[in-house]
């Protein structure tokens, strides 16, 4: 008997989960994450099988240029909050005028992120003149770009799974990568808000250029059954 599409997709997700190696850490004696592995892996398996990591594509759009305060370093997926907090404190100390949401740039390129190490740059968009240098941080211009936008919902340390779907979408829809991926933290847990990482909402922006048979840059699109199609005027 031929298997239905739903059953085949579920089996594919199970194979993906069984083969995934993103939780290994060569620095630890056991080679595993320094967290309760059974609990974490159970949650992650449910995340995969429930389909919450599926179909992350949102839209194709142009993001504007902006001036930002930034810091760049080696960051793990569990260290993002701490890195942003330090940059936030620097901005507050200098009484800089900036706005949310915060932005991150992955300088390792468009690929499934390595959880324990990443060449990562964190940023806050400035709304005023910084009035000079900021010790321990950079002030620079972030250029505008045409991007494909994807949405990751849930704990940030599960974002490698969403990047796998992003890479699949880019291949299937024949887009070429034209720059480094950006991440926009629309909803992030705050220390005193009572929220959790389950509430997080992160946008992944991939700079793109179209290949053959793809809508030209600047064309607004939505996701159809067979990929992106132009929106009606």
C-alpha cells in the first residue's frame, strides 16, 4: 500500500530528528549539551513532529538602510541574550537614542548555525547622532537589501531547525544568496516580563537575488502552493 503524504512527511521528520547532531559539544567529556539532555531532546522532538518548524517563509521585501550601534564576537545560541544585554547597557550609559527590535548578523554565512560558536554581530538601530565613538562598540551603517523573510517561533536555540527549512526553500525556489543573514528579534524574553523563550518571535532575513523564473527584485510576493507568486496589484 502506498503511504500517504502526511505519513511520508512524518517519517521524514523522524529521520531528520534521529540524524540531527546540533546538540553535540566536542568540548564536554560526554560530547553532549551541558543541559538536561533527555528533557531538551524530548521538547525538540515534539517541536519537529508537531510541525512548528515547517513552512517558515513569510515574504520577499526590501529592508531600508540604517545606522546602528554594534558589537561583534564569538556567540553561542544560548549567549545571545547576554550579548544583547551588554550592548544595551553600553547604549544606555552613553544615553544613545535607539529603537527596537534588535538585529543580529551571522558572519558565518547562510547555513545551519553551529550552536556553540558563531561569528555574530549584534545591533541596535540608532535614531539619533551618537556624538562620537562608543567604547567597546562600533557605530556603522547597515545597508538596505532585498531579502527573503522567514519566521522562527519558539526558543532561539531551536533556530538551526528553521535554517534547514530556509535552505530548502531557497533551493526549491531557485534564489541565489546575496549577502549575510540577518535576524530581527521582534519578541524576546525580558528578565522581569514573566515571558519565556516559548514566546520568542525571530525573523530571519536572507539577502537574495532571483534566478531564472523568479520574480524580479522589488516585486511583492506571497507563498503559493508551488513557491512564491506575485501579489495582485
